[in-house]
C-alpha cells in the first residue's frame, strides 16, 4: 500500500520504530514502505493470524497535536464503517504501548500490491479503461456516501490499482484522513479550512472545506478523469495560487478540444463533473455511474446495480449514522439526493401557477449566480494579495508588482461581469 499525505514531505525515519519491532505483541514491523508528513506505512507481519499487512503509524513529531491525533483516529473510525471491496479495508487499530516509546495511534490495513493511478497519469489512458476504473471508484464512494462520509481528497495518489490474487486488477479508494462526516456533531475540521490537494479541490471546498457535500467528490473525479484521458490535469499553472484561481474562475480547456479523439459522451461527462456550480454536476455517484455505464453497456449494467445497492444499503446522506445522528440536519447540510423534490419556497405558495413558479426559480438562480461571483471575486482578492505580500516580504518587489497588476486586471474583469449580470 502506498502512502499519500498532504502535509509537506519530511523525513522522521530516525524517530520511527526499527525493523523487527513487535507492536502489541502481535505486529512485527518488517520494512518501511513509505512516509509522508503525517504518517508512515510499514510492511508488517501479523503473528497471530500469520499474514502480511500494511501498518500505518502516526508521525511521532505530531503526537502532541490534538487535532492531528483526532484526524488520524477519525480516519480509522470512518474506514471501520465502510465494507466495500473498492475501499481499502481496515483490519485493526490501536495505540502503541511499548515501554520507553511515545504512545502513537496506528491502523492495520490490508496489504495492497500494485500502484496508484498516479503512475498511469504519465501517459494517456484509453477511455474504456478509465470508464471501468471510475465505475469501481463510484461503487467505493457510494459505500462511503451512504454512510454520510465525503472523502474530500480524491486524486490519483489516493486511487490504488490493486493486483488481485487471480491476476485481475481492482481500484481501491485510499486515505480518508481528511474525510468529513455529514452527521458529525463535532467535526475534526473547522470552518474555512482548505484541507485537501489544491489541484483536485472543488471551488466550494477551496472556499470552505467544512461546507461540501458529495458533489465535491464528483468534481474531484472529474479532474482525475480529465488527467487520465488528456495526459495532463485541467488546471495546470505555475503555482498553487494560480491553480486555485483557475479553479475558482472555472478556467480550463474543454477535454474535447485538447483531445478530440476522446468519445464525445465521455468528454461531456467530464465537463459536467467540472461544472462550477455544484447544482449543474451529477447529483450523486449513482447518476455519474449511470452516465458512465451507458458508454460500457456490457459491464456497466452490473456496476450500476452494485452502486445503487451501496447507496441504498445504509444511512442516507441527509442523515447522520444512527449511532450518533441528530434527529435532523439544517437544509444547507442535506445532500441533493436527500432533499425533497419540491423546494421550500414553492411549498409555501402552492397556489402559484407554472409561469409564476418558473419566474421565482429564475430569480433565485440569478441571485445564486451573483452570490457565487461575489464569493469568487473575494477569494481571488485574498489569494492575489496574499501572494503579493509574500513576494514583498521576500524582497521580490518586481514579482510583487507584477502580481498586483495581473490581479488588478482580473478583479476589474470580475467587477464588470458582476455589473453586467
């Protein structure tokens, strides 16, 4: 199993247990498979059950940070709620209690053989393989979404192409470390936090990572599909700041324009996933799976049946799991699939005729578009001045001046757009 963390890469190998260490009188650490800023993953041997496993251990340097500890434990709890072949399986979890060492939380995961989809992004992938992989991802996400879990960090590094004992390949969704539970009464993340990987984060996640629903995961899948089919990501730029700006503005070349040989139906699916307005995307992974299945009629029908079963087999997205669920959620927290078919405004005025109802809906859409533009403009202003300030603090005055000038032009364009619409 490979490791993917969002904290900056660092080397804390010297503080990790050495090969041969036995944790909990059961798990013998064999060798380090990989590490990121937040955790390390070992190849380990379960002496009790006589099998090899992936042993994920928190970075010892982060043991004193309550929020990091909570995030690690949160991932284990979320994985424990998901039972699906397309999500990495949690086998055990606990706290190290070896004498003389800092107690650290750990997870024991199934050991995967293969590589992540990042290895596939070096060159273009044929459309039929992308469709097959994404249908499997949809099934894994359906299992998570049905439990009220939003992944929030879908990217090629967190989609593992696992080689099965019979030689077949299967996609496994990894790393729920920044996932959010719609039913959590005390979320691990706070309002305004931009957790995730910038190039794969939806516009709404960039603005407020705590306010996303399953449509944010669908956006991220759109980015992954685009990158696999085109051979490069849709929001390429020279800096993270510029990537975020392009996402917020919806600035990416259409897939059909950069790769005309991609089937038009598949290009349209990717385009819809990357809609700036969440309401214009697929409302659920069931809808996305159904659209993909139309392009793969032989295998797609069975995949869609499994996706539907996953979505209907547990708690709905509009509710928290029964073990910790409040009796109801505010309307803004409900997923599109769980909202009533008639909106709240229409329900209060049942005597409106069809024309009046359409005018009311149109008015609300216009207000929503204006609010979205204001939010985008504000976010761009913050991003622009943050980068310029950083450049000035580093005495790069020429770069700072150029940045301010460029963003001044863009803010002017955004203002004109607001006045015209």
